[in-house]
C-alpha cells in the first residue's frame, strides 16, 4: 500500500515535470438489465473493469467506477436532482467518462430521433435522451473533457447536429456508434479496452517510464479519434459505424482536435463554435 | 522544458538493452520501417520494441503480434495514400507474408474508408453551416479463419502514408495449436448437428457458430480457446446491443480470454446511498 502511494506520487511528479496531463476518470458498466425487462449484457462490466484497469496502468486518478444499478440514470442528466455533478458518481465530475451498457436504436434513425444512454438503475428514469437532457463540460458547471460510449447507436450520424453538438459545453471529444436495431453492436469483451489502450498508448509522458516501465509504453500512442477508428468496429455487424466528434473554437481547431487530441494533452476547453467529426463503417 | 530535458538524461539507464539489432531488422523486414541501428530496445512485460519521437515498432514475445506507428504518416492531416484499394490490400498481404502468416488463413481482405466532416454550429438554431465532408484515411482489414473455422479475435489493420509506407499497423495473429483447432472442428460438427443454444432472458438466438477466440492484441497474457459463439437479439426494441455469449460443447458458459494476468486495482465498485433522492 505504502509503495503504491509512493509510486503514485512519483508518477505525478514526473508527469508534471514533463508537462503531461493526468486526467481523472470514471467508468460506468451495466451488465444487469433483466430487472428492467431487457436482456443482460455479460461483458459490459468486464469491459468497464478493463478500461479502468488500463487507465490505472496509465496513472490516471479514479473518481468513480460504478457497476450495474449503481450507474444511475441521473448521472447523465444536466438538470434535476441529482444530476451529472452528483458527487458520488455523476458523469460530469471526472475529465474522462467511459460508459458500457445498452443504448437504444431506431430502424432507421431520422435527423430528430433521440440518441440514448439506457441504464437499469436505482435512480431513474433509465432512458436518457442525450440531446434533450445532457450537457457536459466546464460551460455547464462540470469537468468532462472526453466521453466514451460503448453502447448501441448512441451517436447516430444522421442526428449529430440535434443530439450531440448542443451537449458539448466544454467537452473536447466524444466517441460512440451509429447503427440500427438490425445492424447493431455486439456485447464485446475486448473492443473498449483495445480502444483505451490505444488512447493511453505511449504512456503519459515521454520518459520511457522513469519510475516503472508501464507496458503501454510500447503500444501506439493514437489520438482519441484514431483510437476509436482502430477499435470501434470490433464485434459489430455490417453497416455499423464508429463515430468521433471534436469541438473547436475555429475550423482548424476542430479538425486538429478531431485528428490529434489525446487524453493526456492537457488542452484547454474549447469554445464549441465548430465541430469536426469522423466515422468509419463496417 | 529544461526540467524535461534534464530528466531525459536518465534514459540510457532505464531503457532496455537486449536485442536492438534484431528489432531494427524485424521492423525493416515486416514493415519496411527504418530505425537508426543505435536505437535502444525497450522491453516491458511481454513486449519488446523500439521508440523514437516519431516512430514505434513493438512485438509480443508470447504471440505473433506486432504494432507499428509512424506519427507523421499516420496523422489525419498528412497527405493521404492515393493508390487503389487493391494496392493497399497488396501492401497488407505483403506484411502478412513477411510475418510468416499462412496465406490460406486470410478469411476476408477489405478496405475500410474513413470519412471526415467539419462545420460551424449555431447554438441557437442548431444550424450547421460551412459544412464540408471528405474522405479520410483508408484501413486495410484482413480477418482470419483456419480450415473453415473463424478466428474472430485475429486481424491485421493497416494504414499507409502517401508514399505507401506503413503508418499504423496492428497485426495480431497468434499461432493456434492443433488441439484448439481440433476442438473447434468438433464444436463445428455439433453446431451442424443442431446444437441448441441455452435460452437467454428477453432475447432470442440469432446466430450460432463454432469459433476460435483469444486474448486481444494488448494483453499481458495469451489465452486461446475454441467455443460456440451465440449472438442473441433483444426480443423488443426498447434497448439494443446484441448479446454475445461463449459456450462449451455442453452449453456451459465460457469466460472470455483474459487481457490481464491480474486485473489492476482501481478502487471501490460499490456506490453508497449518499446523493440518492
């Protein structure tokens, strides 16, 4: 315990000296859905655990890692009480939030159809219409910079302007899938942690691991957008797309963040005047 | 900056030491990636490799798994590969050949086209103006089967720069033992004979097939298993994401191959009642 504390302090010191950011993170993973009358997903908690594991290897401080009914519907809502700043586990408390669980697909979605984060929780309602209820980042009183959703259809390409661009209020980059109920994502045990590994690849500082040699040192250090393009199509059906969105103050800023921003960059929160997005389909 | 520079002075003491020449040769052989022969080899857990400010080449010592990254070529704002899809697939096939992957193990070779968009957003009207969409990078994706059995965890994913040199690659193609393949074929026979998938609450089986699964490319262990994979579709449209389960011949659930030999600790996973309305 003592040695872990000393290692953490040393990691933080070295990272600070090197100018790298050590973002805080939370994960929410939901396997158990049958109390809500829908199928369980056996590998969502495992996925969230593995993502948390890699973030831990990277030295990121955890804010919360809740599972199943402890992931509340209110954790994703910007208004009401409790809301997404609820001190026990709101999604707007950390700088990175990863969610693994159900979403809800239309077949096919239209430009005004909602995107959902669908939990089965102790604090409902469980179906969160992202565009209508969410808002993330410093301009909405929170901290979130990176939102990673591994669910079904939470980021339909056809409705990005209505469902997603308005919820960027200081948020830097978000990732998710676009699909339909007949062209869907599978509950994958590996997709999320491959993504997380690329997102933290290279380590959080370029010092070849001064304190220890973390294994992530030798994984390719991809930007958030590229990490999702390289992993988001694992275990998905045909026509499903992996989507990444970045906000920027200018066109060049939005493109730069879409292509290059990493979770360890420590960039300032963007004024969301422009959006850059990219996608790749199976 | 000064601090960072000072700390970098420790590098020679900390970097690995063992097989730089082999790694430099391997990077050149498989990916045509050139490293200065003096580049230090770094060894961490089950990985060994080379790193510079721009380039990374690494491979696992417990699996036929290679990573390559060239930051300048892989950048989405760098000039893109302008060759045909067939040329990109030929480059990918060359990588497999040089990594000694049997040609007949390629199940499917195709090119995935990334698309990009940018636009100004009016927060009041939600209108998107100055919208521009264009084609981004192309990825060659090669998937795997052995004698008709899909190995669903294996793949080669490759992008190249404008000059046809590899920019990013994940080649994860571990050697599968005869015993695992034999078991996979036995499971395949059972499926053909009408093996019945266990029931799943609020979902119905959609596809049933015998497959080989293994640990992901980034893992500290390498587990390889033959399983029957069942995809279940939710019975109603309220939620999506299809259930994927793995079973043995007797219909007993099989845990997925591991990523970590020992899961890193990350604190409590039980929320208190504080904050509950």
